[in-house]
C-alpha cells in the first residue's frame, strides 16, 4: 500500500490522530550520514520506499543506511546486488536470497496485489537475473510464478505453459543470446511484457547488447525493455503495474 494512503486511512479509521499524521508527513525527507543521504520520503512520494544498491558499498555502510531507514519507520529494506560474503558481515538481521543476490531487513511483506507476475527465462543460465526480478517482486508484495528454461530453441516447453502465461497480470521475459523469448511471449499474452536482456551468450552477443537490440526492436506490441541484466528494474516495474487498481 502507498505510505501516504495508509496514513490517511489510519486517520480516517481513528488509528492515528491528525497530529500524529502531520508529524509523520513532516519528518525530514532524508538523513545525512556523511557518505550517503537515505531518502526517507520515497515511500510517501512513490509508493515504494528506498532500495539499497549493495555493490560498491561496504558492510558498515549498508548497516548504517539500513538502520537509518528502519529507524525512520520503513517496514522492509531491500538490498540488491549483495554477495553472500558481504551479507554475512552485516550486523543488521537480514534474510538473504543467494541466487537473487538480495537481502531483506525488517518485515517480509504479505501479498498485497491481486494479480500474478510470471517470470519466464529462456535458459537456466538466466536464473540469477530471473531470481533478482522474482524476489524483488515478491518483496514488494506480489504473487510470483516462475517458468524457467522455456527458450525458443524448444518452443514446445513454452507452449506447455500457455495457460499460466495468459492468466498473468504481467510477464517478465528474460533471455540472452538473440533475446527472442520476449517477442514470442508478447505475441501470446494480453498483458504487459517486460523484456530483460541478459549478458548470456557467445562472442557476437556482445555481453547482452544483441539481446537488448532485439528486444527493443520487438514486433510484438506491449513489450517494454529494461537494461541488460536489470532484474531488479523489471521486478519493480512489474510490481507497479500489478498494484494498479489494487
């Protein structure tokens, strides 16, 4: 639920006084830690609070940023691109998702959207990006169904999941090589398809550039493409779509 709406609903139900709501909304918009300025109002502005990008940050920095967000009332703090070694050095209690390279501090949310997000991959090598997308979506309150290793080189594998695909609210299609999976799925379903090119492939795939260009040039309407290996961005966008009207 959007933080601003939650505050207003609590005031309407009597769970929170107007004075308490005013204080909550007047809280400083960020905290200055010297090396970082965590955004405390992002949940109020955008509906989804600050997410920490773990790569390039020390465990101590991640601890301090996470702690500041939790202290400010953020219920769940997601940390992406976090190695298992670095996760083990954190002092803030987290749940670590190894394949996704994601950690979550605070409360693991329940499902808050009606629809289902389907995450489909062309191959097993795409799993790390797929899990980043799937876990991100789950930590944002979505029901996620995984359909892995259904690439176009054996298209009967994909077609055996037609019912799940056509029942989805959003499909995240993840593929390297030539990136054809997104176009095929886009031609089957009546919901938005978020295409994620991966850096999987041989030399002329140019570390995902070939798949990126294929997906950007998809002839299937309704396909939108995020950056190479950006499972987080796909999961985040899919959650926003899935929560519309929820």
